[in-house]
């Protein structure tokens, strides 16, 4: 009875509350007037309430749900897929079961009302277009049973919560260019690597997992032990992508924001160099400092995309401070690509300090004025151009493949002047 009383006054059970009020009014008027029809109404309503509770309570008994979430990691523009299957082990069919696999993914809707036959099952496929990067929760599956009058709702959970990581989209940058760094020793700069390159640097004893094509047979015959060749990387500069995630300099919301455009630029630039087998690192400061050390290969692209998937413009550290604090990472064999929407020239001195030490630099300015900001980066663009630093300008709605082209950079200035 206490459960019924609490449920009657629950805001989620307004129909039940109304029925209880009708029951109380019918009883009050019946005893007050002695009208027989009111007594019958009170009896009918009094029987409906416990009968409805019993039907709702039994509606989820014998029910089992299996869900196959086929997507754990994906990219904006792809789809997240899942298959939901509801089993009914009861001898009675289950009517009007509300099944939902809740998620905070934008656009996700898996809710469906189904009728499951006795000793049968129902299954369906749910496709969710991925439109926003991030880390999202998925599940557990909720099954809600109710009675024919909708007085009671019984909810049951199945499975457990999982997560899906959505990477930012990347774009081809066929004309993007960053100045090459100065390599010491006239190109003789080398680093050891586990990759097979044309630059064999020495030999060592064989270790489990080494490929047989790396075995150096003359040394093996001479020493009586399996010996393998070691290699060095080709002389090429490290690329460091620095993404400004300071809250104060970011504008817009959702996909139409400087934050989102900055992330897309950083992801596309990193991919552009990684597919060329260049060594790429990433530095960004949002909730905290995130540093992805410079490496090569497809796994490095995955690490970069994982970091950018959850990057948020909530930081309080100006990008100029990051340039100064992380300057030890940048040498004469380094190219820095800075992505920022800041119109403050305080970070320019930090960048110029790096270039004076021989670090090469390129800057991608995300025009905050096209996202609702107050200032256009015209002055900072002029200062960068005067310092002979290659500068690109990206505005809201731009095609990144065209915007990140050297031929497009001066066009930004003309648009501000017009």
C-alpha cells in the first residue's frame, strides 16, 4: 500500500494520480449521498488499480535483451550501429514494451515500442549518424512495461554501459605547405627506429618478433648467432601541431565554432604529414595539458585523433605561455604549426623567439569574427606576414582544402579590407 501511495503522487504517474482522486471523490460522495452508482464506480476503480499494477509488474518478467554495439570507435560522417534483440521466455505475449538504449550522442534515437510473441523474439538495427566528435555513453538497455490504462510503468535494465569515441573529421590538404626545418650536419641527422628504412645503422642479436628479412646473414655466419640489422629514420624534420584551446579566444557553438574548426585543422594537418611518413606531435591545453610525443605511422594518427576527439576549449592558459613552456621540445630540426583564433599579439613574441633559434613555423588563423567574435585577425595577420611567417586564414564555412593553400592566404586580408 505504501508503494501504491508513493506512486500515486509521483509526477511521472499523473494518470494514476487522477484515477486515485476519482476513487476518493467517488467514495466520499457515495457515503455522503448513498447513491449506488457511485459505490459501483468506486469498486471498479478500486479493482482497476491493483490489477493494473499486477499487469505492469508481470510485463517485464521472462524478458531478456541482448544488444550488439558494433561501433566502439568511429569518425564524424560515419554511422554507429547496434542490433537490439528482445527475447520473451513467457507463455504469454508481451504487449507494448518500450525498449530504449539511451545515449548522449547527438541524433541518437533507439526507442521503439514492440510486441513480443510468446516464446519468441524481436530484433532491429539502429543506425546513428555521427555528427559531433567526443566520448559518449551508450546503454544500458531500458525496457519499460505498462498496463493497458497506463497507470503504472515498470522499468528493467539489461546489459551494461559502454562508450563510443567519435574522432573529428579529417580533410585532404593537397596544397598545404609548411617550411622545412634546418637539419644539422647537412642532412646527416638520424634517429634509431623500429621501422625498416634504407638507412641501416648497425647490427644486434636477434630478438623474438624480429622479421626474418632483417637478418644479416654474413654476421650470423661469422658469430654463430642470429644477427639482425638496425635502421635509422630518414633525415626529416619533426612537425609539432599546437592547438590553442583557451576559453577566452574561442567563439561560436557546435560545429560552427572556432573550437571545432581548430580541431579539424589540427587533425587534417597531422594526417597530411603522417601519410608522408613524417614524425608528428601534438600539444594542446584544454582541461589540462595534452602532449602527444612526435612519432610516425598510423598508430600515431590514432593517438592524435583520440586526443582531439575529447579536446575542449575550456583552458585558461594563453598559447604564448605554452610556446614558452614547451620550447625545449623544439629545435632546429623542428617545424611548428600553430592553430589559433587569438587576435592577441602577445603570443607572437614567443613564436618569433622560436624562429630566431632556427625553428620553422607556420600559423593557421581561425577568423573569430566569422564565428561571432568582435575582432578580425587582420593586425596579427599583417605582423606574421611582416615577420615572413607562412600564415593561413580559415573562416566559418570555408573548405579547408582550399583555405589551407598558400595561394589562398593573402585572400583573407582582402576580405577584411573590403
